[in-house]
């Protein structure tokens, strides 16, 4: 199982991006969370098999209809949280 943290920048708040992420992550059987950051970016923590995470990243590059993704920063997630589902955090 792979655990990654993604920071997505661009026009990703106020366009349904978190809901988009959550729906696709759940369909790919990925657990973790998505949340808006105060600086206008979106943070995603995803745990799942490598193939599913790679598919999620491809989907997140386009986002929903009104989103415009400029960059996705990727790093290993070094947390102790064991996720059982994918959630939207506020």
C-alpha cells in the first residue's frame, strides 16, 4: 500500500474539486482525505495500491469542468493515521 500527499494548485476551490476528488478516490478504492488549504490550494492524502493512485493523479490533473490545475506537488505521506474511508475535510 502506498501513502502519498498531493498539494494541488490552480483554480481548485469553489469549483467542486473536493467532491470530484472524493468520488474518484472512492471509485478507485483509495482511502484518505481531501481538504481546502487557506492559501487557495487543495491537499489530498491518499492510501491505496500504486496503480489506483497513479490513476487518481491523472484524473486530478484535469479536475472537474470549471477547475484549472496548474501544479500537483507529490510527496510521501508520513503520518500515523489509518484511514478506513475517503473523506472530505473542512
